[in-house]
C-alpha cells in the first residue's frame, strides 16, 4: 500500500465501503458501481475500485495480470497524481493506493483520493450552457496537454467544476509524455473522445448549440496553445 504524507495511518479497512457504513455513498455520475464518496474524520474522500469494462469483464471484473507492484493500476495512478500535483495542475490530491494479490498472476486494486469541495461534473453544473465555462474547460485541457498529460479517458464526467476552477479526474492508464513536441495525435485523440462524450451527455441541447459551445472550448484550448504558457496564468479564469 502507498500512502500520502499526512495519511500514514491509513490501513486496508479504509478501502472497504462496509467499514464506513452510512458514511460511504455510491457515486452516481461516472461511478459505474465502483466508487464511493466517503465522509471521514479527515475530510471528504473518494474511494474507487479498478474495474474492467467491455468483453474482458465477463471473465473477471476486478482482476488484472500481475507483472510487478510498480506496474499495477493503482500505484501508477497514485504516482501520476503526485507528479501532476507537483506541476501545479488542478487534480484531486491522492491519499492512498492498495494492491491485493489474488494469485501469483493476478491482483485487485483500489485508490483513495481527496474529494474536491463543491465539485460537480460538467454536464450537471448549473452553468453547463455558459460560454465562459466552456472556454475555461478548453484552457484547462490545453494546460494539461502542454505538460504532456495524455488523458486516455477524457470525457464529460471526468471534468469537474468547483467555483471558477476546472479539474480533471480519473487518470487510470493515463501517462505523462516526456516529449510533448512533434506528433499531436494523442492530443487529437483526447479531444475526439471528449467530443463524443459531449454529444452523448448534452443531448438536451440543440445540436447547433453543442457545436457552438465546442468551438468556444476549442478557442480556449488554442489560445493557451498559441500563447505557449504552461501555467494557470494563461487566462485560465477569463
């Protein structure tokens, strides 16, 4: 198990929703039955189990091939969150990561992070139709891309809004690309995945309105890319 500084007292019981009783509430948006909001004496937390999707889930929903602790899903995400935090990027603070061996060749994993106060997924936010918010979303994504973050599951529910700040969450299988110049295929792939999610999650809006808001997002994204600034001072709150 890995623990963040200040959370050295965390033990395996923290990773069981039953341990928390009525202080554990299932996450509805994007949780897929494997995430819980936790009310702890240390503050609001989020517990998430790593769960497979697609056809492979029919064989095993939670077990993964074990090839070493440093290559397990939860340890990789825990360390990535620390790196992103050190870069000053808007992400939740990691608390602890757990790996449980199920056999010589398989394991299950879970992670606990701090809950972002007052955060709501983009599609559920009261200002979800506001152009300024979509511009900030584009600026935030560009900021992550400038730092080399390849978010392989960039979707609407992984974009949280708290006050005037935009956060990204859920970095399972994501990576920091050390060479950020050159090919931009991975950046385009992130944006295309997000656009598919926008079309699906904002069905209550007219298609022309979705297209317009998407262009606002891209304008915010391209503005940060053009100015070449990798910090939040690049008009992140305009």
